[in-house]
C-alpha cells in the first residue's frame, strides 16, 4: 500500500511539473492544470521563528480532478519539522467537491500513511470551507476543518480571516493528545494583489490547544497557546 501511494504521488508530481500547454483548453470538459502556493510565510513570536508552506495543484476539469497538496514547515534555521503530501481524486457536485485519497507524512511521523475522505465547498464568491477525516494505517482517526472569508477593501487589497480546528477520535499518549477537539487556529491576513497571480500579505495568527489536550498540556507544563506576527506571499499558475 505504501509503495502504491508513493508511486501515485510521483506520478501526479510529474503531471504537475509537466508543461501546462499540453492541457490548455477552453471547454469545461477538457483537463487543465491549475493551483499554486496559497501560503509561503514566516511566523515570528516569543519562541522560534517558524517557516510554513501550503500548496495545492490540480489537474482536471469542472467535474473531475486529481489533486496534489503539499504542506510543511519548521523552525527557521533548523531542520524542517513537518512535511506532508496528500493525493486526491475529487468529484465536483454543485458548489462542493468530494475528495478521496491518501496522505503521507514524511516527517514528523515518517512511517504514517493515512486514507482520507474530505469535502471542499464555497458559499458565493467570498466564503470557502473544507473538512477532512484521516484514518491512519494503525487505526487512528483524526480530522481537521477550515473556513476562509475574503473581504475586499480595494480592487487589490483585501482582508482574509480564517478559522481552523483539529480533532482526534482517540487519545494518543505519545503525542500528548486527548480525544475530542485538539487545537484551533485563528488568522487575520491582509493581502495585497501585486498581479492577478501573485500576492503578498501580513497577518496575525493565534494558535491554542483545546479541551482535553489543553488540560493535558497544562498538567505537563507545556505551552497552551501562542500569538505570532506573519509575513508571506502566495502565487498561482
């Protein structure tokens, strides 16, 4: 199973790196390449400065898509703490896209492989949302969700509040995680669109542990929450 997932990731990566000229078409039935990096950013707070990225690439049409998502980051100046890739097949129905796929963690837990089901959607042109459930190869069930809103200020400047939450169906002592909601994040980004495909932004992000995971961290003397200043940029193909 692991070998098949890695082969699938390699195949989709090759498609993503291929010239988009071969996929250009005007009608919605033809396949085309799209995507980019929504977040490439540096976060600075009381602890170490942190570098993060989040990119999505899609090859498909208005109904069917193959998607490759890459996420990761770590403390600036040190080794990358987390690298993750997700490979999806997506089927769009109305304003929602249903997703099935696999997730491979290269670090922090390099042996972990997950099956994924998820859904992405939008309400109008400003509000988007996504939700995922992950089942690991050792039977652990976790998930995450996010809501993003875009509020225009001028033609090129807009506010982008985001709220995200993570959860776990089981307690995992080695990861200091209890069942239930485990962590939340709220971010307010101010983006400036330099070109239709390139933007820069600054932001404030607040992260906090939740529920039983927060109580466990408090008992162990760990950090419960943090607030960081952010600078970054994003681009699309």
